[in-house]
């Protein structure tokens, strides 16, 4: 079975409620649907979510790099030759979501060919994950109201609170209000998207001592090398590297350099193959992992839960699997549902991603 074509289709779905955080905001899911076609008629599907403010990719750049660079390099290979595929794609240093979507689409083909679910092929640890919901910037009382709504409606009891605003005291107020209103039983952690300095982060962590945080993520830039190490040494909870440690080599650098003590794995940027490398490295180093969310739609979320549930170490903590709730619509024929704070892996061969042709026709941007 050979790869004969790679399609990169731009689509745009508005958010009902935009997500705001220290490094940007998202009002529309301007994503790219990636389909890898084979000569035997099997088609692998995944989505690439551009995050221009984080990785520099845009919808247009993802399509250009797939059409002009990546597709011509992999057409003619078989879906089993993933090491060859990656050796070719990795000649290019950047473009993480374009590479990740191709990787996941290839796994989808392998699963379909074997008649087995990708989550099982990856590891098959469990069939579901607990869900963590991200709360973006808003006045404290609105953040509390959103967390209460999500808890009451979906049973979600883990929240990642976006911080990194100026002054940092706005975020401290929001976190204190969340703990006070939601009570001791919910899990809370914070993500600064590099918005604070090391000193502001340290002050905020001191003022949040009684909140009982689960983790602190990317509070200050990893490029402030000594400041970040100084902060991580003082941080009372595991300090997650997200956008500062994407690939295995960056994980090595950040962990061994003392700039992080936990890692966010996002299939949107490392697919399944490179995510597995990072995960196994973290297991070897004894470093906790959280399945992160790159502001994924439902297709991306199907991929994240398939990977997270496949592995013991990736399913230990709640995964960030609920961003799609803030979108007005999506492309799947059968929408994902979160019940009792849990999302199940899609049943069926491959990734079991079934795109509704009418919805794709409505939201695609290229015709
Ligand atoms: C996160 O964990 O940082 C915000 C930017 C991005 O790339 O992902 C999100 C969530
Ligand atoms: Mg993050």
C-alpha cells in the first residue's frame, strides 16, 4: 500500500466564546484538515491547528509546506515506513503541526488496514480519560461562573487557569476566587504562557500557596535561563514545560537543565510517533506528563484522547480535552461528548474520524 496524495484543506469554525491567554487569543478555529490517501483507497485523517503566536505556523503556511515540501517527499512511500517519513520531514526544523497531522493520519491508515483502533496499537491502557478544562482570561467572577457551569454540566473537576496577565495580582485574585467558590475537591493548575517574569511568578506562587495548585506551567520564558531555573527550584509543585519543550531533545535540555520538572505532551504538535518518544523519555526520567491541548477541535481531541488513554503515564492526570466545547460547531458526523468528567476513546478501526461532508463543505475556505 502506497501513499498517493496528501490533501490539506483549510476550514474555519467560529468560537462561541474566544479563548484569551498571555500569548494570544483565538476567535476562530482556522484549522487545516489533513487527509493522506493511499492507492488501496484507505484515507487517514487528522487536523493541524495553527498557533501563529506560539510556533509561527499559519493556516496558509501549513497548506504551503504540505503541498510544496512534505507531500512530494512522502508520496510513493508506504504508511509503514514512518521512520523514513520522519527522516524526510525532519530535514525541516519547524512546522510542527503540519508534521504531526501527517504522522497521525498515517497511524489512522495503519489502524484501518489492521482493523484495529490506533489507541490499542499505541498501548491500549484504558478506554477513557478524565478531562481538564481550560479557563481563559476574564474578570474573576466570569472565570468562576464558567468553571461552575462546566463542572455542573459536564462533571469536570480539573481546571487549568490561564495566568500571565499584568499585573499578576489579577490572576492571583481569579485563582483565589476559583478555589473559594469551587471548594477543596476540584484540581486547579495554572499556565502563564510565558507572560510573567521569574520574580512575578515567584511572588504569585507565594500568594497562591493556600490554593493547593496541582501544577504550574510555563509561567515565565525558558529563554530567561537562569531566572527560570531559579523559579523552578523554588516552585512548590511540578513545573510543566509546554511550548519550551516540544521535541525529545528539548525535553532533555529543559529537564536536565533544571528549567522544568513536568512535561505537556500535545499530539497536535508531535503526532503519535514523536509524542511517544517524549513520553517514554519522561517515563525514563521519572517526570510527570499532562496531555495538553493546543486549542484543538474535535478531530484533534479524538487524537489526544487516543494517545493519552493508550498510555499509563499519559492517562494518570486529567487531559486537556474540552476546548471544542467553546466552538460553535465541528466537522464530525457524531460529535464528541463529555460525561461525568470523562471522554472516551472513539471505538472503531484507526482513529474512527468520520467527517460530515456537508459540514466540511460549509466551513472549508478553499472553494
Ligand atoms: C496551552 O497550554 O498553552 C495556548 C497556546 C497554545 O499553543 O496552546 C494553548 C494552551
Ligand atoms: Mg500551555
